[in-house]
C-alpha cells in the first residue's frame, strides 16, 4: 500500500511538471541575474555622474582658488614695496574672484569638506582684514609695521589657506581614483555573477539563458574593459552602445567621462599656464575643424605693440599682469558677443587668437581696440600716463622714448576655399599683422582695408 502511494506520488511528477519546475528555476535565476545587473548598473551610473559633476568640478575650483591665492599674495607683496594703488585694486579684484569661486565650491554637493570650507571662509576674511590694515599702515608711512603684519599673520593665513585648498583638491582627486576603482570592481563583479548565473541556467538547458548572457554580460564585459582602458589613459576608446536602457546610459556616461578626462588632460598639457587659455594645439585643431566645415570663418591675430620695452622697464612679473589683463579683456568681449562657438586662445607671450565668424569677428575686435587703451593705462606710473610714453631701452640697450602699449589685430576670413590648412591661414594673418603694426596706435585691420589702400 505504501509502495503504491509512493509510486502514485512519483507518477504525479510528470515531464511537463519537471519542465515547468526547471523553467521556473530558470526564470528565477534570470530575474535574479537581471535585477542584480540593473542594480549594479545604477550604482555605476551614479558613480560616473558624481565623478563628472562633483569631483571634477571641485578639482577645477581648487586649482582656480590656488591661482587667485598666489595672485593675491603677489599683489600684496608688491604693494608693500611699490605703494601703487593699482596693486591694491589688483589685490581686491583677485579677492573678489576668490570669493566667487569659493561660493561655487560652497554650493557644491561635495561631502567631507564642511570643516575645511568653514575654516577657509574664516581665513579669507582674516586675510582681507589684514590687508586693509596693511594699506592703512602704508598710507600712514608705517611701512615697516605693514611688513611685519604681512610676514607674520598674513603669511600664516595665506599658507594655511593654500594647505586647505590643496587638501580639498587632494580629496577630490582621491575620490575620483576611488570611484574609478569602485566602477571597475563593481562592473567586474556584476559581469562575473551574471555569467555564473547564466551558466547555471544553461545547465538547465534553456535557450533563454543564452539571450540573457548575450544581452547583459557582453556589454558589461565591454564596459569593464572600457574602465580598464580609460584608467590607463586611453580616452579615445569607443564605449558607445546602441541601447536605451541603463547599460546604454552607463556607456554614454563613460563616453562623456572619457571626453571630459581627455579635455582636462589636453588643457593641462596645452593650456597657457599664465592665462589658462587653450594653446597652439587647441588653436590649430579648432581652426582646422572650421576650415573643413567649408563655412565662413575669421581668424583674428591679436598682438601687443611695444610690449617688450614695457616688460624690460617694469619687470617680467608686471608684464605677466598685462598679459593676464589682455586675456580677461578678450574673454569678456567674447562673452559680451554671446556666441558660445567663438574661440579664444593664447599662442604665447603677447600673441592671442580669436576664431569667430564674419562680421561678428570684426565687431568683437573693434570693441577690443576701443576698450584696450583705457584698461592698459593702469599698469603705468602716473608720470608715464600723463606723458603718454615711457623711457626704456631698445634692443641695442639705447635709452629712448616708447609709446604706451597698443594692440594690433589682423583679421583674415575664409570659407575653406582659399586656405587648405590652419598653418596657411595663420601665416596670412601674421603677414597682415606685420602691415598693421606699422600703423600708429591700436588698430584692427582686415584684408579689405589693405586692398583699399
């Protein structure tokens, strides 16, 4: 009787039911694998988003804060020596720039720097107060007391601020490395577990497992490989996937991150350390892209006249301030024009480049010429400003009169038909600039102007 019952129970476990149980087990494994993969992808997507929108932003802000700190300290030291009011203006200008960048950092969602931010805010205020006291002492002919204040509390405040800013930068860079490693580890773990679950389902013998493996593990392995390749510095690796799900979103985030990393590395390698503007490689690439598009483009070569005698007379550091002021003027005028596609670069020394479209390029350059003299006069002594010239040495060491610095801008326009490459167009602009430099004062010259003469 008991045997019959057992046999009867065995007969109830039909092939259909076995297949159904196997199918349910396969479905469970498939759902489990998919859920884990989606969860992991969401985590990876979040990590990539935070790297792009938080960590990189803090690194850029930290570098900018360090630059303004150095500029403020330099302006402070020179003011105590030269007592020039323009140096005081430069100090407060850099201080406002520091406050602006600092406010952006305070608004960021970057965690773990709250104490550092509070301390920086306190030291920033203290340093401004100390400088105000130094200004009062200098104006009261108490320069030695001002020097003591600068070398004591002032130096201590600026050194501590620099250490704090570097600490924030180091933390942000550390977070980038940590999150990159987490992306690699999590993508590897997700890929391996998905493959294992798929293999278990394959043992059950269901074709759907192969689809799950193909649909999930393959892109995950590609993203895993992309993580390793990008971590080695190969930012051009193609990680695009034609998908509209989380895997595709993660792949797009990887592509954005790789492009951002490449841009940052190119900027660090090519950008001018003085102005932060793109250098020769970026200029040539941008101009080449415009020429290949076969659309009208204007190359504007901006050069300063009588800059070398000025730098010889006033010093290299003061000459650097002039270069930075010119860069700020160009950036401001491009911003005023309101066209995001306009480009400004720093060739080196006192040479700059603007790439725009006609006739906006000519409008921008004429505004630069119109506003140049007013902005540049503050870098001269009161006596030289009144005279309209300064006494300096020429290339042979002979003392003579030199006019105040002026600006010359040569504009060459093409649509890709005349110039086959950026070098040819740049050479034409350089030749036009040499002609324009023979004209007195600040000038903006186009090829049409030369033909009229």
